């Protein structure tokens, strides 16, 4: 088989596989519907924890909830599912507030390095930043 034919077959095969994954919903990013949904998602992984108020990001891909003992529950969409974490201020390598309502977090855990979380209002971003950083968030 000639090289051009082989390259064409590989490109067509990869394209077909990517298209099949996309058309079957594999590229869909899940949404957290509301605060109750965020609490339910978290409770599925941590049934013994009691969450407080839930704050969702403006894109509804992440939610932050208070927990007893100065801890924070995080639910974040990941593909068509969700992952959940419990974090404390000690788990955060750095946290900063960015204009106008963005909290940037870098975690110490190599399995999830953090991200940029966008909120509807600057006050909400400041509240979440203070919750996560134990009041140490930088503007």
C-alpha cells in the first residue's frame, strides 16, 4: 500500500472516530442546574457531609459550598459527568481575584491544578475567594 493511501485512511479513520464521539454526546459539557442539583451531586460522593450555601459560577459548570470546619465543597463538570472535592485553605497554592468577577485558583494537588472561575457579580467572586483562601485572596 502506498504511503499517501495509508495516510488518507488514517486521517479518515481518526476523523470518523472523533465525529462519532461528538455525535453521541461525548463532547457535551454537563451543567449544574441549580444549588439543589449541586448539593445532590456532592451528596452522591460524600453522603455524610452537610453542605451549606451553594454558589454557582456564571457558566454553571462549577459550584462552591460551605462545609463545617472551614472546608469547602466543590462540584465541577467534567465532560458529561461531574467530579467533587473537599478543600481547605491549606490545599490552595494560590488564589487571586481578577476583573471583574473571576477567581483564579491554583491547587497543590497535581490531579487538579485549579482554574479560573467566572461569577455573575464581583461581590460573589470576593465571597468565594475569601471562603477558599481563608480571607487571603489577593485582588
